[in-house]
């Protein structure tokens, strides 16, 4: 686009005019920044802390379409955890069989258990008697290997079954997460198509890309690693607690002493680390934006000798990302060793108290062994939950950034029912008392009226910032007028759908855009059913054919994403050929020949003259030599039309157009302010 691109910059103020204001209300549009580059620093750290609870609930809500699958994950988790929890208790039975067999073989055969207990007490071995009384021992009988084998096979079956249920749970969880992420990406893509041009003019492109790619990938990773594990951990805590209470309420109470300390530690550390995760992902967005800008503009960076400044900016952004990431990971990483310390403390307490209970005969050795395993299983999921907190916080921080994008104000929806665009389009375009401002406090276009008759070529000239490109953006409904209206063949364009309106308009911009693909693909972009002959005719009319045939692969030549393997002028010719092939009813040319050489410009002008026959054309130009044959030339200053007429009549008038013409084709007699 030309230099008056509709970014939310400071703009020259329009002079107030005498026409009465239009009665139509001004539509609500996204707020614009009054000055500075067209970037709104959404990537900057937010002033208030992240709403972890609200954003977390909203992230969980994205799983609603997977309710059935999530229920299956939950059922498999219950089955897997139930078997895992049952395992130590059954394994404790095997320990009792071995221990009782060892003790029984040491006792005289032929005695009953009670006789053995009484004999121990008579010898003053009260502790041994108490322990013996709590055991299911047969004096003189060793280990029952048949019973032991059956118990061990049962344990093996339990753990194999737990593995299978866990494997199915993981497979189902992967499907849930990937489908949820797929829908989230689709929602973001759909949202981007509904956002107004003002949103993209107010954002750094790298920041938007970071939200669409990095943040969504981080959400997927977080959900994949935490969804299944979190459910399993919670169920394990509940199941293990039940088994602990069943085996020994006293030991369960001892083990639970460390739980409040674990929760308090996790919450305290999480509160300190969460702001650092917000800063981490904000810094990531800013760094991506800087790298993207420096990469796409690397030639200008080198030409103007700004490599060192770019490196310094990168170093600063990288250091900020390093500092935020280090703090976030270090602070949240202290959760796991803290939980490990509390777990070891719990283990020591349970082992001591459990040993005393076995010695007193209140518990069997197998139950103590099972309880120690349960105490480990009880603290392990708590440790896992604590370890997942840094990942959860990172994922929720990314989710909030994506939700901010999804919650951004959308362009005004198309009316329902929408008016039909006239078919065939005659091409009469009228601006009726149109007013528009990018910033409510800075007037730009005030009460402008103009008519372009069918088949006319209307050239729009004027200094930078006069509002030339703004007129085209209003016609295309990239922005909505504040008051007044724009009509196409008498139909208010605001009452039609944007797609229907834009399908009738072809546009060639100063800023060329080519995508990664062949030259043929780029020319036929937007015309899916174009034949080879039609494409070739458009290429020949715009003099694309002459340079394409010099390429080794011709029209099959693959362009990179930036079109770097063709010159700037050749890229411009390709975009012009694209517009030729589209055969629009209305043609918009915004400095469309600014990048071609003088000889090519003459050829393209002839081709454009043929293309404009029977079409209403709007030509925005700075080089006045390109619009001499226009039917009407509009001269704009400060958002107003100050002159209009043909090339000859405007020169004779000796006004603003004559001054512009003289400045281009005559040597300045005095320095220009």
C-alpha cells in the first residue's frame, strides 16, 4: 500500500466543512492508538496477575464436546487405580505368608498357637508373644509355597490389568487432547477471519503468530501431560486414603499430618511462580515479533546499518525471556524437592510407628509393608500434582493469551437478510456525505461526497496521509464509515455481505503478496476454474509471459513465501496478472506500477487501459504520469476533495494538482519545507 496505509497513526486533521452531519449512527470500532507504529503491545506483561482459576475453568470447558471420551478416560482411570491400590494389600499377604512360615518353622511342632504364645510369656518374651498373637502361624509348619504362588500370580494379574487399563486410558486421552486442540486451532483461524483490519493494524505480526502457534502448542502439551496424570493422581490419593484407613486409622492419621504442609507449600510457591509464567510467555511473544520483523526486513536492516541495534534489541528481549523463564522454572521447580522432603519425613514417621504396632501385635508385618507402600503412593501423586503445577501454570498462561485473541472485538457482522449486489454490476459508485476517523479525536474524512460513473477511471492523488487509500478501504469495507453511506449501483454496501461485495472488486496493491507455490498457482489465485489458456492470456496481457519464459521451469517455477526468487517488479506484474484473470467489475489500483521499470510501466499502462474498458476503476497514484488519461482526477488534502477534473483542466486551473505536477516534472525554484 501507499504511505497512507490505514494504520492507527497520527493523521492530518481534516478541515471542518459546512455540510450537515449525516443521521446514520457511527458504528463501534476497535480503539486505535493515537500515535506510534501500528503495534499494540499485547505481548507486554499484564498489570494485574493472571486469572488462573477463571482461565483454567474456561480451558476445561473446551473439553465439553469430548464428554463421552472424558467419561471413558475417567472409567479407565478408576479401573487402573483400583487395581494399583489393591496390589500392595495383596502383596502384603505374601509377606505375611513368608514371615509366618519362617516363625512357624522355629516353633516346636505339635503345639497350638495359643500354647506357643503362653510359652513365650512364661519365658518373659512378652513382645514376641504379642507379635505371635497377631499372626496366623502354625507351629512347626514352614512357608506355604502353594498359597504364596497363588498370591504372587494374583499380584501379577493385578498389575498387568492395571497396565492395560492405563494404556487404554493414555490412548483415549491422546485422542481427546488432539481433537480439542484441533477445534481450538479451528476456532482461532475462524476468529482471525472475523477480526477487522484495524485489529491487525494494531498488532505485531510476530505476536499474533506466537499466540496462534507457540501458545496453542503449549496448551496441547500441557493438556496431554496433565489430563490423564491429574485424574490418576487424584483417584490414587482417594483410593490410597481409603486403604490406609482400612488397615490402620492411627497410621492414616499420622500420614495425613504432612498433607496440610504439602498443600500450603504448593500454594505458596505457585503464587510466586505464576506471574513469572505470564512474563515468560509475554516475552516469548515479543521476541518472536522482533525476530519476524528483523527477518522479513533483513535487507533494510543491513542497508541502514542497523544490525548492531537489532542484535542489541534481540539481546535485551532474550535476556528478559531468560530471566522470566529462569524465575518461573526455578520457583515452580522447588515444589518437587519440598514435596520430596515432606514425603521422606512421612515415611520415617510411618516406619517407626508401624514397627511399634507390629511389635505390640496390633498389626502384621505385611500390613505395615502395605501401609508403607500406601504412604509412598499417597505422597507420590501429591508430588506429581505439585510437579505439574509449573506445567499447568504455563499452559493456563498460554490459554489466557489465546482467549484474549478469541475475545477480541470482531468486525460488525453482515446484515441478515443481506441486500443482493446487482447482477450484472454496472459500476456506479457513490460516496454520500461520508465521514470517517481512525481515532475519534483526530478527524480524517469529513462529509465527503463523490460519484464514479460506470466505466469511468477515477484517479485519486494527493500528499501522503491525505486519505487516498482510506477511501478504497471504506469501499472494500475493511473499515466501516462513521456516518454517511457508500453505494454500488444504488445499493448501500453496508447492507450487503462483505464476500459478495469484494467478489466484484479486483485490487492490486503497492505491497505485493505472493504465497509459496508455483507462478501459475499465484496467477490463478482466487479463480479456481481458470484454464491454462485464460491464465496464459492474462500473463501475456500484463507482460508476465516474457520473463516467465526465461525461467527454467516456466510457469511451474516454485516461489518461496516471500517471492524472493523474482524481482520486485516481476512480483508486481504477477499481482497485476492475478487481477486481470479475476476479471472484476470494479478495479482498484493502489500504486500498482510503483515497482516496475519505466519501459515496463508503459506496457502495463497500455494493458491496464484495455482492462479498464467497461469497468469502473479507482487508481491511487503518486506518479502523476500514470493517470493522465483518467476520466476524473480527485485531488485530496486532509481527507477532503479540494479539486476534481481532467488532467488538462486541473493544470489550467493552476491549483493543488498543478502544484503537485510541477513538483514532479519541474526543478524546484526554492527549497521545499
